[in-house]
């Protein structure tokens, strides 16, 4: 039975501790669920684009270096102003692949994906899908962001396991907060 009266420091600490413990032991409670800025299909398309721009060979490509994750993370922060551009552009890219190759972009073999990306870069896309100049602009934007995600610091979400730095033979720069003595 609870007594009516002032809350003591001891009773407050007991209540706060039990609340914290319940977050840890209640299944699903307290788990971090990252907010997504792209739908699953959009993210898969962005991963395919990243591998088209930075293809894997003896070194890791854009997909395995987490370039799409970098872009998605940045779309919730510094790149937020580009979120609508990505939604529209990824949808139009898939519509372009459907028109030119009769399949969704992610299901195309790598060489056909490259052909669609080349058409985007040149602006040689259906005019009823892309307004004049927007396809090339979208390609340049995604290409710039892919390069930033591939060559930037892993602390921003891309360049998983220092992939590009290993490829270039660079010593791993110290990342603030991750320096091991």
C-alpha cells in the first residue's frame, strides 16, 4: 500500500531504478529502431546504383562499403533537403528501367544497370518520365553522394571497414572517440 505524503529521495531512486530495469528486461522495449528515410525498395535501388557507380572488383564496391546507408543516414540530417529528390528520382529511375529494359532496376544484370545509369547521366531518358535536365542532375547528385559515402570517414555511415582507405593504401586515420592505444 502506498502512503500519501512527500516523495523521499529513497523512494524516488527505487522507482527510477525499477523503471530502468524494466526497459532492459521487457522484450522489445528499449531497442533502438532506426528511423528510415527510404522505403525498402528505394534503399535496394540505391544500393544497386552505388554498385553501378563504384563497382566491386578486387576491392569492395559501393554496396558493401555501405554507401547507401551513408546516404540514407544523411537524408535524415544534412541532406534532408534532398529527400524528396531521392524519392522522386529513384521512382523515375525504376520507371526508366521498366521502359528501356522491361524490368525493375534492381533485377537487371549489372551491365544493363550500367546502361540505364549511362542513359541517366546523358539525359537520354524518356521525356514523359523525366523533365528536361533532371535525369542528369539526379545522376550527378547521387554520384557525388556515393563518392562522399565511399571515401569519407566511416563515422558518417559509409566506407564500412575503411574499404576505400584500404583500397588506396592509406593508413587508417584516427577517428575521434575510436582511438585505441
